C-alpha cells in the first residue's frame, strides 16, 4: 500500500511538470458597456431646516395658525418655501405697539427662524434676484387694499402708519457648498417692507446654484415660547410697529408678502 501511494504521488507530480511545459492558451475575453443618461429632470426640493439644510432631512413647517403652508413654485428656478408671519393677539391701546413675529414652527413643535428657501437647478450658473414687497397696508380680511385713501375707506379698515421691519438677514447653504457660490444678502441690517420691490438676496453670474436659504436671525433671536396663534412674543428680528394714534378695531388685520425670484443676475 505504501508503494502504491508513493507511485500515485509521483505520477501526479510528473503530470504537473509536463503541463507547465505546454503552451498556455490565451484567456477568453468579452466586453460589456456601462452608461449613464443625464436629462433636464426637475426635483421638487422640500422645505429644509434653515439652520442646517440637508436634503436627507426635510422638515414640515406650519403656518402661525397651524395650517399647512402653500406649496413651492416648482420649476428649474423655484421658491421652495417661505414663512408666513404671526404677531399674536395684541391689545387695543393708545400707546405705540411693537409686535414681535413668532418663530417658524417645524415638524409640529420645533421653533426656528423665519426664512425663505430658493433652488436653482438650471445648471447654467446664470444668477438670479429675489425681491420682497407687500400688496398693501395691514387691513381687515374683507377689505380690498386698493381702497386705501379713497372715499370707500372707513376708519379702522387699515392700520395706518404701521411698519413691517426685517432684521438680521443671513444666507445659509449646504455644508458642502462650493466656495464662492454663495449669493449675497442685499438688505444689510433693518429694512422696512413696503409695496415697492426691495432686493433681499441676489446671485451674480457664477453664483446661486443649488438650494439656498435666507433666514432672519437665529433660533435664539426669537421667543421660542410663542408657539400658538395668539401668543405675545417677547423678541424677534421681525417686528410690526403700530402707532398709538392708529385707529384699530377688534378684528384681525393682515397683508400679503410677495416674494419674486427672477432670472436677472445680481450686480
């Protein structure tokens, strides 16, 4: 048995040696293809956290009355979200009033900064301009803003002399945003919003691609306890100043903020 095993072993070795002496046949080859397609598909960018925007962590903002905000405009150049403002239930008084805007509520409970979010998916880096204006003075819900100053206006229809002021404007982009791509805050410091368009943020040619947020102050600049529609906020970078001499009714007053994003590049 030992010899058989030995012979078998030698035979195997010899066969192996003989094999190494023969010509090696070329390996077989075949090709396959890998490809990728790019198109002009537009992604509807959801509202993001104004402090630290991340597409993987969208947020659900709500209006001051708890309702859902209007959807974004969509398109290659879009306004994805803009905060609505609430100033609480103020007392009728003959003294001047400075009403502070409530914080933006996210995900049903988290107070944050009020903000506007824009996205540029054109991939041209052609720049853009964002403007803000109102459609008229604060007024009762049933009042047409165009009757102010006419014979149809009645005492108490409008908050005469009221000024809506924004402060602490700052731009926030993605953490990996390219250097030099950030748009510019145009309104530095406090500015009053009126029926005239005011440029609030602009991207020059070569800037503004992807998603950008213009927020007003940090979370700490707001009264984070003012989370209900009637709350009186103690601080905010957005204020509504109403003269004591203004005639007021026991009613709700409002105005519409008009945000316009145009393809005109910043200077």
